[in-house]
C-alpha cells in the first residue's frame, strides 16, 4: 500500500464503484440510459473515465444491469481504462447492486466511493474532496444547497409542510464510506424489508446513527441523466468544456 503523505501510516486503498444496475425506463430510450452516447462517448464511459483518470482512485468497479453486462464490458474495453478491476451484474434494486459491489471488495478495509453511472459529469474536485474527507470521517455525502422551495405533500395531494430551504440540500454522488461501515449498515438494512433506500447515506443514517455523515459540496453540473432533456443538457455542458 502507498504511504500516506507526511503521516507515516499506510493510506487506505480507494475503490470507486460505478453503479449502472438500472435500466432507466423514464429516459424513453431503446437502451439503458447509461449506454446512451453523448459527446462521442457513452454516459457509462464518461462516468468510468472520471474515476479511472483520478490520481486518488486506485481501483474501479463497474456494475451493470444483468441484460447489458456484455455492453458494459465493451465500454470498458474500448475506453482502455487501466483501473477497472471487474464488471459485475447489478441487482434488482439499488441496495442489491450496492451490496454486490461491497461483497466483491473482500475483507481488507478500504475507502469506497459509490457513484451513479448516470452522473457522467462528476468533477475531479468533487472526487478528490470525497477522498480527503474520508481521512476524517467514515461516511461522506455530496450535495448542493436547494434553490427551490420544497413542499411536503400528503397522501391527499395537499401541502402539509414547507421545510426551511436553508437546511435542505440536494443529494448527488459519489457517496463515500469506509468499507466496514457501509457493509455493516447494509447488513442491518437487509434484515429490514420495509426499508427501501434510494441512496447509501440514508442507510448509514438509519442503522448507524452514531456515525456522522460529512457533506462535500457538489456541483450543479453533476446532474443525473434521467430524461431526454437531461441528455441534451449534458451534451451542452460537454461542449462548454
């Protein structure tokens, strides 16, 4: 293991798990949105490239929807990514996919960054600050302050509350963890079928409430591609670069 600069202790290996387990039906495309091309490269390819080229990332793991694993292998092979250690089949839910990634990582402690493959424009700064934060915290989320007023709407379709916008942030990825912490949190969550998280910080918050989750400020360009409009916005942002 490489030595931590100035500390004398070995630094932890950092693995980025790029999660592309979903098929993205809301995009209206004929292929999973992660395989849609934008700016001459697939969304999945852009996401892998961001981590593969980052000096703080040691290894990259890719998880893909079961029916498209072969295409994910093709993306990795054509991209010439040096740090990708494996392409695995994703699960039926986000949590299933995350647990498959954690299971592949073995028993040695490491930092793990869990990233939605549908966020192809994650920046070098955001990745680097997540890794830096993991030297002080066991769990890290990426988020940007909310700019819109948010309504809490009841089951009858009426507004029941208007939360204070100053306290609300919009979650992004990657989310970073010590492997032992996120693995333990997911182990506890797996025994609770009533909990269906859409991200991994919420798993830690619910099942390991004594573990502080730090926040790294994200980037407005780190959008999640969900619809055709998102694809068009991504294309424009890539052209600006």
